[in-house]
């Protein structure tokens, strides 16, 4: 009788951690976006090369003329977060997204930008765009309709690199 009680106790102790992890809520996995040498039609006034809403981070570099709009959307635990832009030839102006969210539009060439630790909406227009983003969200990419095979490439969640499409394509980042 004592062996049965001890065996049941040992079995209960061993199954408790497994039961606890089975009941834990599933957390969506973060994903990644990489954009290389992106070029769009119309320069800084044309369609967006990348339009991204992500909870996580965005790192980017612009080697030629481009415009980057960054709006920090409300998120939990990120009151001190904010975008950073560095470059000798960059200017900024204040913008509004949906009339209630403030942000900045950065224009110029040869500059770097970073937004991390929150929920961001980033829109990039122009050429010479390199971008790396991680977290969870959604991205819309579009390349050039004129330079179809020289407009850059992109990869979402470690998929093989593809040429930027001539029409907008939207993909989820992370979550799988």
C-alpha cells in the first residue's frame, strides 16, 4: 500500500510541470522582414516601397533620396521609446496619422533610422532603402513598375528573397 501511495505521489509531482505548461497561453512567435536595395516609382512623392506596422523594432538605412515617416502608436510599457534618425543630410517635419497620432517625416539621403520597443507605423518612399524589422505585425511592399528586376528584394520570416512586386503585396510578420 505504501508503494502505491509513493508511486502516485511521484507521478503527480512529475506531471504537474507538464500540465502547467500545457495550460499556458500560446504566445505568438516574432517574425522578421528584410528589404534590400528597394527602389520605388516616383521618388519621395511616389507610392510607398515599404509600409509597415510592427510591435517590435525597425532598423533602416537610406543611401539615396528617400522619405521615412515614423509614427509611434500607443502601446503598453513604452512611454520612453521613440524613433532615432542620424545623418548629415536629413530634415524632419511633424506629421499626423489619422488625425490623432503624431510622428515625423524624415527626408534626405544617406541617413539611418531606428524605432524600437513599441508599436510603430513606418512608411518609406524613394530609393536606396535597406530595412530590417522584427516582431509582430504587417507589411506592404511594392517595387518599381519600370525597373522590375532592379528594384530590390524582400524576405518575410526567413523565406527566400523575392523581387519586390510591381503591385502592393501585404504579408504578416511573425505570429506563426
